């Protein structure tokens, strides 16, 4: 089993359409949703969303949920295009 590579990432959380934005520096890891690396339903995320190839989705740890990165919060990742 390969361990995930960790990298520091700057997140910009966008709360709806308001001016309530927040900058956070966090550690990010990556994984794929292949059946080898997950359970029997690799396309279902922790919130119950169905993941599809090409989707921009991130998983968020519980400590970041407590910081306001709740389900549906749009996030920009420094160095990557678009929102997640």
C-alpha cells in the first residue's frame, strides 16, 4: 500500500456569494476512488454525494468542518483553476 504524499495547500473558502472569504493553510493528501482503495461503494463520498469522473471534489477533515468548511462550501485551491 502506498502512503499518500502530503503537501501544504492554501485554501480560500467562499461562503455563498457574500464577502465572507477566509484563507487557510492546510495539509492536503490525495487518493483515488478505485475499489482497491475504498469500500464496496467507491463512488459515494462521506456526505453521500455520488462522485463522477472529472468532478472537482475535496474531502475535508472534521477539524476543518469545525472551522466552517461545511458540506457545499466552495473552495479555491492556490495553484489550481476553478472551485471545488
